[in-house]
C-alpha cells in the first residue's frame, strides 16, 4: 500500500497557519528583515521585506522546519514529551541546541549571510523573537523563536543577494538570486 503524497499547497498553508496560531505575522518577520537590511539599502521598502519573507516561506525546507518545531513546542505545552526531553524543551535549556540546529539547517540554503544573520538574531532576540523567547503571553516557543529568526535571516540574505544583482545591472536571466521564482 502506497501513501499519497501531501500536496505542496497543503504544506504551505499549514506552515502559514501554525505561524498565525502562534501569534507570528508576516509583518512581524518583515520588520526584523527591514532592521537587518535597512542599513545596507536605504531605499529598501517594507513591502520588499514582506515579499522576501513570503518567498522564503515557499521553501519546503523552511515549511518542514516550522511544522516540526511548532509541533514539538505544542507537545511540550501538553506535557506529552518523555523526560528528560519534556524538561529540556519546556525550559528552553541553554545547552539543548536542537532548536538552533534545525533552524540553522533551514538557513543553509541561503548562504553565509543567512547563517551569520541567524546567529545575530539568535543572540540578540530582535522584534517578535524577543517576545517569543521571553515567553510573554504564555506558551512554549523553544523552537518557534529560532524558526522566526531563520525565516528573517533567509529573507535578509535573499534581499542582500538581490541588491547586489541589481547594483551590477544584471539582466534577470543572469541574476544569481537565491530563491524559487
């Protein structure tokens, strides 16, 4: 008996839905992207940051990381993880690191800019990442804060690569933009 594949559209919708359910909006992430890339591009518009976040959220690797991470956060809230994993996730144990590892893995496809930006966001907890990390409003967001950092880092990297291609006046067919278009 063969299993039917899950349609990509369904996975995309599920990733968007879990972000919404956990209180994260595209605009929240785009604000971080604007803060990260604004100093390098004074003409950068918020709408471009939103578009970049949306493009990143079309990547299967990112969608899968979001779904896995949020599911683990939810299971920890329901106390359905076995010990000692339950306590590690519930307390966001500093040496746990699996949350960062999954998020970092989701950033690797966007190059060194995404990786270094992810590290910066993980350390400095900018925007909604701080809210999720400090558990204001309840809930466990051990994985989600890192997923949001990865999305913002990827969207920032995408914009940085796009800016360079535009600065070099490359025709669209020759641009080396890291994205699925």
